[in-house]
């Protein structure tokens, strides 16, 4: 699975969660904090999932 596809899926997930938080009238600063945390988690898990293994020497 490529990193771009993984990142696009995670961005759609974050967008949906932001929209849901907006609908329940969550304060904007908490929505931004949550989005930044989720973005960081998405990058870390995306790199871990799509990383190439080092060949044995």
C-alpha cells in the first residue's frame, strides 16, 4: 500500500471527524488540537505501514 493512498484515507477520516465535531458545537480550538494530533498519528502510522524493510546483508 502506498503512503499517498494511506495519507489520503487518513485525511478523509480527519475531515469527517472535524465535521462531526463542528456539528456537535465543539470549540474550534479543540477541533484544531485534535486535528493536529490525528495528523501526527496518521503520519507515524503511515510511515510504519508503508516502510520498506532493509535487505539482510
